[in-house]
């Protein structure tokens, strides 16, 4: 507390911080970026380890024998799927019942706010089929879920086959202490959403579904299986869920441990692990893996069917079978054994997975970066905002001319009252206007789609996206400097106050975002913090306006699209990138209305208005 | 001044009414920052239902408000929203009138001191002008009514608003110099939540100052006044307690209200310091730490009263802050009451040292409360430590805020006695250091 109470030291510290503000800010920014890039460097990361005792020390044997039969069931399923042209409900029910499960169905229907052009659906109607294997050894208070999607075309037939095979095999084992629910969901996430809402008696998105007839206990963990070929070369683990939520790291550890034990190649973000961390290519490989995770997490959308489980406090992951041109092949029996092992370990759980980390980034499947290591990278960026705010505060509280005489000092005091009213108004107007623009950006695209379709030759999806872009651009052109009407010329004091408010607003906003979804917070901070730091009305207008637009949220998204494609080693032309950008916007809006993803409202209602405030400061005079 | 105040009241009521009608009100009334087990409207409803069934409302350990509150809402339950808005309006108007009166006295005192040449010459810039003081009462009302904390508290129908109204009326009657009403409202406030008991010290000091009774332990007049006040206070408290007994026909409410406040059995997270500490503690230390924590609220009365015996209104502000920080079930409504006083001390701004830091921390914490709650309860990825860390930070910021104002107040008084530009013995410029 010496620093807070000793006036001399305080003065020294504050003068140091204000004098060296810009250099410190630049150093902080570079240090933040460097820290972030250093996270992927293997000596700075931690090895993953199993924290949960119930899963770590117990031995299980995997004896699943019937891979071939499972594949045959898969082929049968595919034939029935083709015949009915959708989910073969009758056949699935019959088969599941024959395996000795309690079988139930759930119907659901949902009309999307506008047609989804990526998946070609608008009015969705479907059925989920699930069978419950009742636990023979314990009261039925807890459950595990294994799900496989019933996808259109030839996809995922093997997954359903393996699911049925495992159901039959599990039925004959006596050691199950938790109910196991085998779920085949139609229309991927929409079906999953309907099933989860039905299971938990909630309705957050206004979907129509029939209530579930049968239930197990509270779900402890869930795996979603995606498998489209008889033989695979590697298994990929997908962790990123809704709003960037991740399952407990122990689930990933469990998967990794069994892959090691059984000898299956396993990847994360489709990237194999490499051992040459000390070489440049090894390091860049790790960076690439981690950046892919950051980009996926920042998007806030569920990257597999497991993504919606996380919202209900259920640890879940998607396991994807990949068939590439590698030599090393794995058959369905081995995958079955792997899943059997994982479920037997999960079956041993005494309480929910909670021992290990929930906030982490993974540069490879065997290494992770925990919150304590990655938060400083964000903290270094956020500190710039605080330093800037401090600088502005000092400028505001020490007016340039200071009178020695006490009597003359009273004169400005009288004047200040009216000045503060004008200041307050000139502060409130931009705040209100930019937030209203944000509200318009949030509401208008869906409201105006019909009108847009009537008047312009565009499809509904295009109409929504183009309206969003139009509102976004219109926000830039709004007459922000209304303060000129109120107080004549925009005052020095005025923009400083506005900037102080905007900087603090941004700091709180980014801090909260980074806590919920680190990746999103960090990416936004990377682009918005420089904007917040350098904008004043006195910088060269055209150049700064250009930089400001380049660093605006929409452009950040555009760059992210290209960067993501680059990371996936599928670079695209500008034309395709633009189309992808448009579809990403429509997907973002759809994710918000279908599953309640928060990224779209966050950007439109808070981040964009905040950025508009800085735009406003630039054009203050 | 009536017109701006009316306008302000209209705006405040409109905002509240709009929020009552929106879907937000249900969300807000579930927030642990806004309602505590004592003040939750849900619990009042439960108590009312039990009362209607002819069961004691205190059976079942849900309802912990006082009997008078439940009988008030027995008649007003259909007009609950209006009641809460009215309570806020009463608080604001009472504070407005009280501060107006107080400012008049401050100004009068300053005039006398100036005429008597009691201030050093270089202190003229510390003298307060009527112009700057003119808007202070309005700002106080504005700070109370438009404070987001108050609005949240009102929209959640937290009974904290009623307690605030009683305390505001107590402050008004004290400042107006009405001894009887002051004692009655103080006893009502004590009856509602015990802690305002500590406000009797500033009230006594103020009333004695007003009646020119010296604070001197050897004077009979001093003791006579204290006995008078204590008699009125205890008498009205006795009447209220007996009234509650006759209303309910049992003493159930004593353990259920006051026992609940003092022994803190409900460890639902809130913005206070108790819940985490007592959730983590070994049971056999509980009594000891309970005493330590509860004494905190009452203990500061003595040193503060000694230090601030010339400035009872500032003492009221300090006490309100101390209560809202250290009470067992604090909510944001309690904070808003003492924050309403901040404009009264606007002349201290030049001496405040940490106001920027403190306001940043308070702002950030207010935003982080719901975020960390979400991460802990809904997402399940954070845990109670995260939430408590923010609670701690929030309270540290409040303590810093209050001590900063305390320091600034004392420093201004110091300058008014010894001059603004202090010189060391060797003639160089001196600085004041707080140690």
C-alpha cells in the first residue's frame, strides 16, 4: 500500500507511466503477441496427464470382437436409409429392440429463420431414435451417451453400425453402473438440440419436439462418433463446442491414453503429433495446430455433434474416423475396442469429470497450455487499454493552464457546470447512436429479408447477409458528430472523455469475452487494441480511417476466414474467400437463432458499437 | 428546483416501469448480487402464502423478513411494483431534502468561520460557493434514482429498497433536527436489519451539535440528552417488537430474522465476504469467526465517531458504507444508498487519490460478476474461487473508495486549519503523508 499512499512515489510512477506511455504500450503489444506465439513452444507447455483417480488407476480390458458384424449392420442401415430416403425409424427401432435395448423415438420440427444454403435445409422435420441400456449394477441415476448422426448420403453409416454393434456387445456385459444411451440423431445439431432439450425439459430456442418417453439418469459424459469408411487410418478428436466451451481435459486425456494403448493413430485438428519440437518445422506445426484450435474456438460454433452437450454441463467430444492415404490401417474392431475401453473407464467415474482443466489450448494431443499460461498474453494486450485510460485521465485531471491565485480559480469552476452538461450530452449522443446502430445490425437482417427478396434479385440467405453488411457499412456513414450541434465545436475535453469511456468499455468488454471464450477475446484484442490506442482526432484522417476499417470486426472476420483456410492448407482465391465470408456470416446468424450461440449478438450489440465510438473519435472535429 | 426533481422522478419511474414490464425483470430477480436470502421477493411471496394458510411464515426456513414487512405486503401485494417504486422515490426525495438542509448549514457555518477569520488566507480556493452547491441535492437524488444498482434492486423487488427508504427518512428527520422522529425511524431501521444501530452515534452527535450540547462526558446535559434519545429509541423499538408479536402471536420471528442475520446460516454466494469464508471453515471455529466478522460492522463506530465528531453527516456516510461492506447479506441496493452521498463530497475531489483506480475496479467487477457466475454455475468450467476473487476485489475497491474519501475529508479539514500550501520548517514545500 506504500505505493498508493505515498504521494511522492505515486507522482513519480504516474509521470513515468504518462511519459513513457507509447513505448510501454508498444512493448506490451509485442510482448503479448510474442507470449502467445511462445505458447506453442513445447518446453513452455505442460504434458497432459490423467487427473481423475477413478479413470487413471483402474484397469480395464477391451474385448470387443464384432467389428465385421457391426460393419454389416452399417451396410444394412445404409440400405434401409436409402429406401426410406431419411432416417429408417422402423428398422432402427426393431434392430435396437432385438439387441435388448429400451427404444424410444422423438419427433422434432424446426423452421429456420432463413434457408441454410450450406446444408440445404429450411423446414426441418425429423426423428431421433435412442435406446437405453439399463445399468445392471447400480441405481439408474447416472448415464453415458454414445451418439452417431444419421447423415444424408453415404456418410456415417459405419458409425451407426458400430454403435449398434457396441450396443449388442455392451448388453451382454455385467459391469455397467451407469445407463448407456445409444442415440442416432437426424439433422445433426438440430436433432441433438431437440433431444437434449427434451431430455432436460428446457426450451431455449423455441423448437417443436415431442417429449421423451424414456430417460436415464443425469448424463455424465457423451461421445459422438463420425465414421464413414470401413477402414480408417487415424482418429481425430474434436473438442470445440458452443460458444467456445471445451470439455474437461480428462476426456481428451482418456482418448489419448487409449489410442496409445491400443495403437491407433490419433490427431487433433487433423494434425499428427510430431516429436521434433526443437526444429522450426516442428514448432510451426505446433503453432498451426494451436492456431486452428484458437480459430475454431473463437468462431463460437459447435464443431461436432457433441458441442451442445457442453451447455448442459456434460463433458463431450466428437471422435472422427479419417481415411487418408497412410499405410497404417485400423479396422472397425479396433475402434470398437477403443470405445469400449473409454466407456468402461467413464463407467468407473464416481463424480462428474472436474479434476482437470476446463480452460486450455492444445498445440498437440499430448501437450496443453492452461489458463494460467495463456491469460498473460491477453493481459499484456488489456494492460495497454488501462495505460491509455490512465494517460487520458491524467490529461483530463490536469488542465494545461493552472492559475496560482485562488480567486481566479473560482471563475472556471462556475463555468464548468454548464460545460459538463454539454460534455455529458456530447458523450451520450455517440454512445446512444452507436448502440442503436448495433441494435439495427442485430435486428434488421432477419426482419428485412422478405422485403429485400421482393425488391432485389437475391435469395433469402443472400438478402440476410447483404442487409447485415449494408447496415454495418451504413453505421460508418452516420452523422456521429452531433455534438457540433450542441456545443458548436467539438472540444478537446469532449473527445478525451469519450475516448476514456470507450477505452474502459473496450477493456471490460474484452476482459469478459476472454474469460468466456479466450480465443475470441484474444483475436478481438489483437485488432481492436491498436485502434483504441492510437485513435485521436489529430492523426491523419484518410490513412487512419483506412487502418480503422482494416481493423474493424468485419475485416477481422474476413482475414480470419483466409487465415483459417491457410492453416488448413486449403488456400483459396479472393473470390471464393469472399463467398466463404458471406456464408460464415449467415452461419453465424443461424447458429445464434438455432443453438443460441452468443458470438453474433456479442459482435453486433457490443463490439461493433464500441468500435464505432473510436470511429467517432477519429471524426470528432 | 422542483421542476428538475419532478422530471428526474418521472424518468426514474418510467425506466423502472419499463423494466418491470420487460422479460428482464425475472432474470434480474434471480441474480444473487441483487437479492439476498433476506430480501428476495420470492421468499416474501412464500411467506405470504404461508401466512394465508394460517401457518407461521417463518416455518420452513425460507422467509426471513420482519413481520411488519409481511403485513405491509399482505395488503399491498397486488401493488408491489408501485410500492417499490414509491420506496425509491421516497428515498430520493428524503435524501434530496436532507442534503439541501445540510448544505444550508454547511454554508452558514462556513460564513461564520469566514467572518470570524478562522480560515487561513491561502485556503480561499477550498471555500465552497453556493453556485456549486446549488445542484448537489439534485445530483444526490439522481445518483440514487438512476444508479443501475438501485434500478436493478427495485426491478428485482428486493426489500432492500424499503430499508433504504427508512434509513433515508431517518437521515432526513435527523438533519431536520426532529429528535423523536429520528429515534423512531432509527428503531424501525434497526428492527429491519439490526446493523443501522450503529447510526445512532452520528445521529446523537448531530442532534447535540444542533442543540448546542457539548460532547463532554462530564456534563449532565450530555448524559441527559443521551438518556432521552435512548428512551425514545428503545421505547419505539419495544413498541415495534411487541406489535410484531401481537400480529403473529409468536416470537418465531426473532431467531428467524435476527438469528439469521447474525449467525449467517445461509451461504448462498453474494457480493459480501461471509459466504465463501464460512463455507470453507471448520465447524468448531465458526462461532469465533462469526464474532470477528460481525464485530467488524460495529467496531468502526467508535474510532470513526471520535475522529469525526464534528462532522456527523460525513460519519453517517462512512457508517452506511461500512455497513454495506461488512454486513452478512449485502446486495447492490445497500451500496447504492451510500453511493448516493458521493455528490455531497464533490468538493473533496481534488484530494482523492485513487478514484480512477477504484472506479475502474468497481466497473470491471460489476461486469465480471455475471460472467463468472455464468462460468461457475452454467458452464461449469470455473468454480467458486473465481467468483469469490471478484467479490473480494469488489469489496477491496469499496474499502479503498471509502478510505479515500475519509482521507480526503480529513485532509481538507487539516488544510482549513493550517493552510493549503504547507511549508516545511526550512521553507520548502511539504507534502502530507498518510502513515
